[in-house]
C-alpha cells in the first residue's frame, strides 16, 4: 500500500521523460527500439507523479501460521503460489520479413525462465 498525492505531469519535456522512464522500467531497451508517441498519442496519455509519503507491506513465506484453536476447523488452509510469466512470443501478422526479435525481449524471457 502506497500513500501520496498525485499530480499531473503537464510539462511536455517532463511528460516525455516520465514516459521513457516508465517504459524502460517495464521493459529495458524498448524506448530506444520503438518510435516516439505521435502528437495524438502524447495528448491522450496522462502521466501522474506520485511522491510516496508512506508505504507498508506484509511479507511472509512458508505455510500458514494458524492459531492452535483453528487447526481443527473444517476449512482448507495452505498456500497457492502465484506467478506472472510471459508466454511464447507471437509476431504481429503484418511484421515485415527480416525484423529480428529484439535482444532485450530475449533477455526478459531468459531471466523469467531462470526465476
């Protein structure tokens, strides 16, 4: 949970930089590989800056830590591991011949397989 007050990034230079930083955080290398947003796309995209005033998280590993009184209940308890992983790449049907699969995407796939 993050707490802060968001502000719209109005300055065009700061907005473009925020778009670049966001893109590079999600998929390093993509910004330099892709075209810049068109004027229409740029105007249709809202970037918000949210300075984080406070944050909290609950993190634990291992099985549930049930109270002894709860152990006899007829209720399933356990852990369901959840992972978000990319699937096999599917090129666009109209991708021109000879366009190579980008190294940064291969790096993403390789890292994901190692995790």
